[in-house]
C-alpha cells in the first residue's frame, strides 16, 4: 500500500518540480520507504544521500562476468524476473523492451534483469529467453549467480519489494513488479510499476532528464 501512496506523492513532486524550473531535477531515494529527497548541489548530495547500489558480480546470458564496473558512469534500470514466470514477468519484459527500444541510441544506459531463480536460470536459459523476446540491446544483461547475493542486492540495495527489504532473508522468495532507476553514481532516482505500460513513458522521460541534467 505504501508504494501506491509513494507513486501518487512522487507524481505530485514531479509536477511541482516541473512548474518551478524548466529542467526538472529528479529526487533521490535514500531509504526503503522511498521518501523523495530533493537536493540542489554537490554538498547537499554528500551530506544527505548516503545510499548507493552495492558492488556485485554475476554472469550474464553470454556467461560474461558483469560487475558494478560495467555500469560505472552509466544510468541503469534494474528489475527482478524469472524465465519460468507465467504471471507478471512476461509483461515486465515487454515493457522493459519498450524502454530499451525507445532509448536505443543512449550509449550510457544499461538494463539489468536479475533472475530470482538463479538455480534454474543458468546463462544458457537466459540467452534463450533474451532471444525469444527478440531483445537485441547489447547493454541489457540478464544476470544469474548466487541466490543469496541476488536477494540481498535486491532487498538491501534496490529496495525492490513491497515490504521493507531488510526484514527478509534469502530463504523467502523474491517477486516484485518494480523497475528501479539508478543514476551514474549508483544512487536510486525512481521506482516504477513494471506491469504498467503507461509508467514506461514516465521512466523514459526520467531517463532523458537524468541524461540531460546529471552533472554530479
């Protein structure tokens, strides 16, 4: 429920930001409750924004090791899926593809789709999944590896679930519809419902805003 409240509040904040400036500044998100924080300069960022996506290392669909170094200096969008999912994951993948295709010329943009059933989704399975969905973006990585590492990253770095991530451990199954927008300094700047096509338009707009305005 708090996510719904957040999305409504976030929309209002965006509208106010747009009305105040010609070039809106996206908020930062420092906590799992996604309270937006607006800052104006580098000093405020250093003082108020402590949370960043933690370091990681996972294999992608080509059995290539992908780490935080691959997204260094890049905006990225993350989500959490599994290839055998018959409910929300196909919709999420189609919607992520809308964003990917719309921004195919953005060289400093990556997409990270982490498998929440990594014991099933080996690189070869993820490769077939990417091909099946006709995804050609070389900067869209489908990632697999240690279950506990993926779940910890999802809950403690990306704040990916409805319930506060810190209250769960890796034994509890992770399933979330959220897309998380992360800036070039690995700070969270937006959350979106990946099952809603309409929200993809907002995500596209926010990525463009980051690309144009991010100077830190």
